[in-house]
């Protein structure tokens, strides 16, 4: 049962011995169960390879981490956070799913959904910017995925187009949970247990230990810069930056270096290019708000006029992705 709640091994195998005694055990996969293919990308501590399961011919992305490098760089904590968050986020189409973990003497392996469409950032760079229809669709899928994460007590903390991957049907697959914040299980007494940002700035704050992580400069929220506290609303700040960037082709806060970018964020120093769509502008203005508790909560974002007519829930994920032109 332990492995089930960890969610890491999704398969089970049944073995019946001579005496007819059947035991059900989690499937233990290993390197030899896969044919490794092309390199999909490299991280600071990882290499991600395409791989095929030799039994069911399913294709996966396998993230390989070198143990010595992880230990040397003191990143063991991030490995455990990535595993724990992925084990919590197992029931949503917009989140890269973890199927198995295994290891050998040199490496750790995470067997993940293959997102063969690459990064949203790559598509955005190629097109320059998105039209309203594409921004609505990708905004909706990202928001739906963030809402699910928050309902499971996970704050991503580094949302950005680079971490929004695309699957073979060009639907969203959010990745990179090594720097996420896992909230203690929601307290029953009056806390906002639906996972909605209660706007309470200490909601998910890392009050128990010094925050060592700050996200990517352009998407970092003011509260993280000011009080070193990330909360669910910090992901909604990043979401606002992403909506702006999809339509404008650049993020709202970008300066010559990180320090100047942080100054712009803390001063809310940004402006909209001419022709920026009115409805989107109104939405972004309600998200890029310095006080986390004054940001539009998820349910209000879903009913904002920018998303008028959007089908939320399962049909969002069943519809065809709009052609990116
Ligand atoms: N599930 C996946 N499917 C397809 N490609 C992936 C998948 N996960 C990661 N990649 C690609 O592999 C590359 C490395 O990803 P990885 O998460 O290992 O490191 P990273 O988070 O990008 O880098 P860093 O660790 O420095 O932040 C990325 O460019 C990403 O686009
Ligand atoms: O939680 C798990 O899935 C197992 C549990 C047993 C185990 O030993 N590991 C590896 C722990 C670990 C983490 C970092 C380094 Cl550098 C070395 C070992 C975990 C592991 C195995 C493979 C891939 C990732 C992880 Cl966290």
C-alpha cells in the first residue's frame, strides 16, 4: 500500500507461487526495460532522453540525474521535492506525469510523460506573439493546471513559458517541480480547503525555514522579493506575466539585468504596448497587483470576460488545440 500512496509505481504485477498463493507487487522497472533514444534536453543537473518501454512500446521522457553531481551541488532536497510533488499531482492532463522512479549505482531516473511538442517558449519565439484565440486556449490550460496544483497543496513558484511543455497534440504539460513548495495538508478548521488562494499571504509561506529559492527574474512576484514568502497567489502573478507575454511577445518586467528587473517589479513599473487587447489588459491589471491578497483568485479569472465562452473542465482538454499562426 505504501507504494500506492507514493504513486510512483503505477503498475502492479501478480505472481502465483507453487502453493497457489498470489502476491501483487508494484512493477519494478529498470534501465533494461527501456530503449533509450534521442536527447530531448539538458538541465543543470539532468539529461532528459526519449525512451520506449520494451514491453508496451509506450514512449516516455526519462530524466536522468547524476548522483555525484547532485550531492556535490547540494541538490538532494530538490530531487526529493520533485518526486514528492509529482507523486501528488497524478490526476491532471496539464501536468507532466511521473510513472516510475528507479536508480542504478550512478544515476537516478524519473520516467515521465513525453511532451514531444517542446516548450511553449520555443513556439512563442518562433511566432513572435500569439493571437487572442491562442492566448485564451493556452492561458486556460495553464490556469486549469495551476488550479489543480493549488488544490493539491502545491505552489509551482517558477511558472514561465519555458516550463510549459507541449504534448504531441499541442496541449499543455507543465513541468519542473523541483523548486515547488508543498503545503502541509489543508487544515480543516476554516482554512480555504478548496485550494483557492485564501489571499492570506502566509498561505503556503515558508515560515519554518529560510527561503533559499527565488524563481526566474522576469516572473518573480513582489512578495517573494520583499518578504521572501511565496504563496499560491505568487503563481497567479506569474500567470499574469505569461498572459501579457503571449500577447506582447515579451514579459512585462524586463530590464538590462536582474537587479533592475526586480526594481521594476517592486515598483510595478510596466506598460502595455499599443493595440494590446482591452479584455486581456483588464485581466493582467487585476493579476499584476503588488498585494497578493488583492490578486484575482482562480475562479474569478475563469469568469473574467477575457475567457468568455471558454469551456472549462474536461472539454477544455478534449478540444483541438488552435492552430498556432
Ligand atoms: N517530459 C518532458 N518531455 C520532453 N522534454 C522534456 C521533458 N522534461 C524536460 N524536457 C526538456 O529537457 C530539458 C531539460 O529539462 P530539465 O527539467 O531536466 O532541466 P531544466 O529544468 O530545463 O533545467 P534546470 O534544471 O537548469 O532548471 C528542458 O529543455 C526541457 O524542455
Ligand atoms: O523516492 C523514491 O522514489 C526513491 C526511494 C529510494 C531511494 O533511494 N531514492 C533515491 C534517493 C536519492 C536521492 C538523491 C541522491 Cl543524489 C541519491 C539517492 C528515491 C529515488 C529513486 C529514483 C529516482 C528518484 C528518487 Cl527520489
